[in-house]
C-alpha cells in the first residue's frame, strides 16, 4: 500500500486492555478488523476499483441514507436488522476516516479520541475511571450536586456555548446559530435555528404568539398565491413551514417526526383505498374524485 503522511497525534494514555471485559476486547478487535478491511479496499495494489474512485463528496449521501435506514429499523422495532443497519452507518465513518488518513488529515483514532474527549467535557457530573481517562490519569471528580434529567439539557447547552466561545477566540464563527449544519433536513434545521434564537431571547413569550405568526404567514402566502408569482410563493411558503417548525419546537414536538407520522398515515389510508377498489377490479385512475373521497372518509373511520 502507498505510504501516507500522518499528522502527529497528541500523546494519550492508553488503558490497560488486559483488564477489559471480553466483550470490549472483541469490540476493539472487530473495529480494528473493519478498519483493516477498508484500508485493503482502498489499496491501489489489488483493492476495489469502485472504492478507490470514491471521495468524501461522493460518499456523503450514503451516510445520510444509512442514518435513515437506522431510524427506519428503530421505528419498525426490527431488532434483527438493527445491528446490520448500524454496521452500514459505522462503515461510512470508517470509510471517511480512511480517506482522511490517506490525505494526511486525521485517522479513525482521531475521530474516536475527539468524540470521547468531547463527551467527557460535556458530562462533568459523571465520574470516569482509567478505562476512559487512561491509566496515568486519576478519576475525575464530578460536581457534588448531580443534576437531574430535567436540568441536564440546560447544562449540555451551556457547555456547548462555552465550546463555541472557545472557537470564537480562534476566529471561527461563534454566534447563536453557529454549528447548525446547513445540510440538515430543512424542518429539523428550522427547529434548531428557532431553538438557538430562543435561547438568546428572540422568541414569543407565549405560544399564542407563535400560532398567530403561523396564521400571518399563511395570509401572506395566500396573497402571493393569488398573484401567481412562483418565486414569491416559494419564499412565503418557506416562511409558513419555518413558522410551523417553530410552533412544533414550542410544543416540544419534533417537526420531522410529525411530518413522518403524517406521511405514514397518508400511505396507510391511500393503500387501503387502493385495496378496496382492487377487490372490485377497479383502480383509482378510473374513479371520479367524489367516489375516492367517499372511500377515503370510510377508511379514516375504519382506521381511526
């Protein structure tokens, strides 16, 4: 395999693996095996031609796809498929780390170390031992008052805010909206943006104000819809969706989950209407809309 220049890794204290439970040792072995497999697939001398052609950009959509397949397995409670789907998602992490290693940027160990150190910082109320901190470090001493589950989200956000301020000192964006990824699903991004804005006081004091904003945006959209201006309609409809995502946040609802539930419900009802017609040797294309609506209402009553 070609030799790649690696950035120097900071010194770390490795835990004593001889004391690890068998399951943890097996997990470490399998992760190492997976990393070795990916390195072989990317080997110009006998590796896989398709894998050799991939870049971080070409692989990015697969990570999103695999994440949604993990979500699907969870929602269906398909615990047999779940580890397989998690493995596909893990593969994307290992794949991207291998590409970065070849480019001399970072490696899989860097990825694991950085997320571990971040989680230690964000859990000051938890005592970690040498299996996490390393044998050369003493266990950390958490705060005497352990927060409850109600206060933990606030502590988490406060710690993230401290991290953003640290980034600001290095010249990186650190405003209230910094770190909200532009490539998030739009409804999720809208909810996160609205939540970040609310934390600095940019929010309606009562949920009624958010509801009124939804109605206001709907009225503005109706005006543009009447004008027939597509560009303006898109802009105003976007405001409608943003306001609805904000309302979901205020009600402690996940807008993506709400829409996903609506899609599932529509699919069930639509397929039930198709099935009713099929038993009569009919299809939707052949029936008037009034009949389809009547069947739809029937299915709604049946499914509740």
